[in-house]
């Protein structure tokens, strides 16, 4: 399977926010003229899929980030509930 996803961005006088799952490898290959391009993600997991962000940014910004904190909290609750169910099944 191909574990690479390419995102093409064109941003002029505005902003683009790209959200990726935790542990995803990100390559930010945007060209910025009077603007910026930033990546704020957790370190990638070994063998993680890669997201390549390419494109042009003029007088604006592109930011690649991990999930929102609320999404992380929901996932944490989901994992805890899953673990609790597993324990119930093991001791039943």
C-alpha cells in the first residue's frame, strides 16, 4: 500500500490549516513569498504514513498541525473505555 498523501495548496492573502493525525510524518514543501509556512506536529511514529504539503503561499500562511485538543481528549476516552471493556471480558 502507498503510505504517502500529497496535499497541494495555493494561498493568496489568506490562511490554510491542514490537520493530520498524531504520529504522521509531514514534509512541508511550500514556497512562501511575504508569508509563512509552518509545521507543528508530534514526532512521527516509525513506519508512519507521510503527508507532503506542496504549494504556493503569498501574503498568507499555511500551518500543518495535529488534531485539536478536543479530538485528542475524545480519543483518550475511547481508548480508556476500550481497555475497561477488555478487562471486563478477561475477568468475567
